C-alpha cells in the first residue's frame, strides 16, 4: 500500500488526519502433519518441500496469524491508542480473502482494496480485504477500554 502524497481525503475531498498508523500483515502457514495429526519435523527445507507443497495445495492453512506469529499483537506487544487519537489501520493478506473487525469500534472511513483515489466507505463494522491486497481503516478512539482486532 502506498499512501497518497497529498494525504487521505473524505468523499468531499476534505483532508483526514491520523495520529498513529499500524500495519497488520495477516499470514497463512501450511505445516504438514503426520498420520496422528501432529506437526511433522524435517532435517532441512528440502526434505520438507514435497509434503509442504501437498499441504499448501489443500488450501486449508494450519495457522492464520497476524505479524507472522501466534500472539504477536497481544500482551506487551498489543497495539495502543489513547482516547481522542485517530488511528489508521492498514491490513494486508497475501493468500486469501479476510474480513477484519475492531470489536468495540468500527472503521469511521475505510478505503477498500487500498484504493485511495476512490471515496472511502463510512462506518463499517467489518471490512473486506481480498487476497493479495490491503485495506485501510481510520478510527477515532472515543472511549477508554480494550478493543480487540480480529478476523
């Protein structure tokens, strides 16, 4: 995603500002399992290649994670914002469609498919990210609390 040089705009061309930006990469992993369902281990990437390709061709990921790891955005690594701050969240997914949602909030403005020349959608509870693309959502935090970002 490349942000526009002249900044984000609403449907009428008025500028929109943000205090923070978070980029969230959602990833799928395809880890082969043995006959008992346990994850297999290999001595090398080359040894794992055929089984990994077979698993990937099944199109059912064994792991779907944010930022490449389970729990990557939790605890002391959680994304933070203060009441009154406006945050731009950019979410990408390389392999398949996804639908992120901010529990406790919503997208005040959402640029679907990373198309900043198009007018943003407004007030979306859930936004759509097609595989191989990114979507940006702008949200102003109005109340204190814990907001969960899920897909």
